[in-house]
């Protein structure tokens, strides 16, 4: 009788241990991806990431993710087009690669075309005019009015009242693009042409948010 009772106690203890372990296993396998404030350019044709904040590339080589400030020469041609601006909640974008592939791999192009139809009348009747505008993506750093174009990997910044551009920022400006970037779309290859509009819609809003955080 004592042996039978001992076996029952052992089985009950085992059942309790297994039930306690199940939630832990579930927590380890479930991954929740939220939209974060880390900006990346994702080149979906070859699963390459570029971080404009740290100026770092991430790519896979023989099944292992690699990173560096420059790509191997064999990969350089893969980032000439197809870049998509995305935001993730991690500083290691490859940790969310399955999520990115599912949501962006077969998504729209890096630039979006907006078609506007205008109606007007003439002596011969109604005339329809169709205008197609190409939207280009930028990361705007409102604290210091710096733009970054993920497609061309070009920065735009102002020096003594004159706009400059290049693939690398001056050393004194590089610390300004590590945080605070806002993803925007403009219908121009020269974002500074829309600078007044950007300031009105993004810079003041960003400053208001900062003041609100400081008041808390």
C-alpha cells in the first residue's frame, strides 16, 4: 500500500512540475514585434539591412549574420535599388528577419507613386488631366535639420546657410544622426527644397513632444 501511495505522490509532483514548465516554454517561443524607433533600410532582394544611425550594414554569409560599416565587394551591387525604410524594436535587425520578410519582402517599392486626377472644362467639353507624383523616403533629424535618403545613401545638411550633400556627414555632425530621426516622404530628390514645409509639419511637432515629455 505504501509503495502504491508513493507512486501516486511521485506522479502528482511530476504533473505539477510539467504544468509549471509549460508557460515558461510558451514565453520562450512567442516573439512579439512592436514598431520601435530604430530605423533601417531593408534591401529585400538579398535580405540586407542598413542602419543610418550607426552606419552599419547587416547581411547573411553562409547562414550566419554579419555586420560592418561596409559591405563585401560582392554585395555592393545589391544595394543600388530596392531599399525600403522600416522601423524595428531592436538594434539587431536580423533578430526580426522573419517578421520583416513576411511584411516587406513582397511589399511595395521604396518609392511610391501617387496619381492625382484633375478635372477642368474647356470650350470642347470636359478635360481630364492626370498627374503622377513620385514620393521619396527620407529620415529627417529635426534637431539639426539633417536629411538622409536611404535609396541613394545620401545625407543633406546645411553649412553657413548653404545646403551640402554627400554619402558621409562631417565628423562634427555624425553624432546628431544617432537618434531622433523621423521617416518622411517628399516628392523631390532634393529634400531641402521642401525644408520650410518639413519644418512646419515635423520640426515643431517634434519640439512640442519633447516639451511635453519634460513637463511630465
